[in-house]
């Protein structure tokens, strides 16, 4: 079958406020989408990683514009993207974990490690208005 004949994957896009209040809203959206479509992606992991991406966008970017959440349901899982206005790369998302990090006693520093460890793939890209940071999950729990 040709890709051009395949129906497009369902996706949702929502603007969120550039505040910590966006985190539970983003989690709820991901949970609702995955449950209502009865998708095999691991909903708990999707919620956790979405919360990490949104919290990072709120904490590490200027709050002049809203954050955008994009959830795409794939045939065997899902992809979640968080768009923000800062074009700078998100820390060490693409780098393999170093043995001396993160410090387990510190409150911060484990979000990107979780995203790298629990997703099938992850990354970031520049956009016309800043960047998108994303992860994909396969079917079922890890």
C-alpha cells in the first residue's frame, strides 16, 4: 500500500498558558486522547514524559507566548511534541546519559534523562517560532 493512500494519523494541537498550570492540562489531554482512542501506547509513561516537556518549557523559556502541545496517535503508539518560543536546544536531550548524572538528591535534572530512557525516540527541531521538543512511544508499556 502506498503511503499517500493511508489516512492521516489523528492529531490534536492545543495552546497552553506559559505557567505551571499547563502541566496538569497537558497530562489530562494526553490521557484522554489515548484512552478514548483505545491506543496501545503506555498512557502513564506518555503522561509523565509530557509533564516533563511542558514543565521544562515553562521553566526554561521566557513566558511571552503560549506553549503548544501536539499529540499524534500513531499506528503503534504516539508522538508528543511541545513547542515553545526559544530556539535553543533543550539541554542534553540528544546526548547519552553520563554515569555521574543526575544527582539523585537534587530536585532537578532528571527530566531529560527520563525522556531519553523511557521513550522509543526523542529529539528537538527548530521551528519558525522557536523549537519543538518531542518523544515517541511504542505500543504497550516498556
